[in-house]
C-alpha cells in the first residue's frame, strides 16, 4: 500500500491518547500523514481513469483500503 506501513501505523497508534479504535487510527493517520493519504487517492484516481470500457477490475476506494489495512494491523498486533 505505501512504504513503512507497519512503522507508520505504530506511530499513529502511539500518538492516540484515547482508546485506540479503527476510526481513531483512521482519523489520526489522515492528520499525521497527509502526503501518503493524497498518494493513495491519486493512485486510485489514476487506476479508475485507466480502466478500459467493459474491463473492470474492482479496486477498493482509498477509505476502504486504509480502514482494512488498519483493521488487519490492529488484529495482528492485538491492539
């Protein structure tokens, strides 16, 4: 998804003061890493423009993709 994802999620997790939730991590990630978030949206946009008519490959929206990655990370780290 993006470089150093594990490290970035850990940094976001550590910066959260309240109970760490998927939504809280998502919001904090957007605040702490706006460049990475913009890159995810740009990649998604380019992919959607490049699809040929009738040949669709489903790609989750950036919001869904980031939430899924956070959820997987949290489960893996028992957070």
